[in-house]
């Protein structure tokens, strides 16, 4: 039997998989484009390392989309062709430009616009247990007042890898849709001037690697 996620599975083939699509719009060019690619590579490496250390690499399926392949049609097609079962999880991370256009958030790719709504609809159509959309981009448009309360930062220990308990807790035990972007409406996302990648993705990766016990003691409060 195999114990993954919510229960015990009579066959290992029935255990849930995680499908990760990481998108970096590197055709934006220069240092900015390079950092967008680094975000995609960093999130894939974080997941691969965790699954490998747990001996579960066969449960992770990744696709990295960079450069000329970052088009609305290609992204939606990659989501559409995922061989997802009802117990599986889809995670999509996009790093690039973004904006508020009309009443919605749009990923303004170098090769065309892709609305957040269309991306979410494509993910929902796969009927997975859990769908997670993470976008490291701006929400530029009409300036608005912040809607998220500001808290004092809490220092968290840096870990070497995402622990399997974290994978299970965040990506295999929940149902539904998680939809998070880096910037509130009217505000810009930021690249990281001190290290590879961008602030949102770097913060996400850092948090995922926090030792599980400390994550429960601190973040769950």
C-alpha cells in the first residue's frame, strides 16, 4: 500500500500526483527576463528536491515554459493536456509582467496577454483535487488602497529543502482553489536585487523550506 496525502491507497497508482507548470517570461529581455527564468527554475528545483529526498520523484510531474514558448495558447494547452486524476494537484507559477485591465488581472506576456480568469478556468476544467495559481507579477492599474493588513515580519529559520510533511500539508491534503498574486491592485511586483529571482517567488521558496515544526509553531499562529 501507499500512504500519501489523505489516506492509504491499495495501489500505488492511486496515490495523488503533483503537476507543476513553471513559467518564466524570459523574452522580456535583460536582467529582468533572466530573473523571471530564475523564478521558474527555483520553484521547480524546490519541488524536485523535496520529492527526491522523500523517494517520491515519480509523483511529481514538472513542465518549465520559457522564452518564445510563453504564449497564451501554449500555457493553456500545457494545462489542458495534463493527465490529471481527481485526487491530483495542479500548481502553476508565472513570473513576468502583469496589469489590471478592465475588471480583471492580466498576465501581460511578451507574446500576448493571458487573463487570470482564463487561466483559472483552464485549471478548473481539469477537476483536480487542488488547484494552485501563483503569479509573481505586477497588478499595475488604477491605484488603490492596500487591502491586506500589514504585520511585523517574523524571522523564520532557513531550511535546506522543503520537507515532505510540508508537501503533504500544503499540496496533498486540501481541496479547492488557491489563487495568489505578488502585488495588490495598483501596485508593482519587485525583482530581488540581492539574489537570483524575484521577491515573491524567493519568499515563497524560503517559506516552503522552513523546517516543518517551526512552520507549524509560527505560521499557523
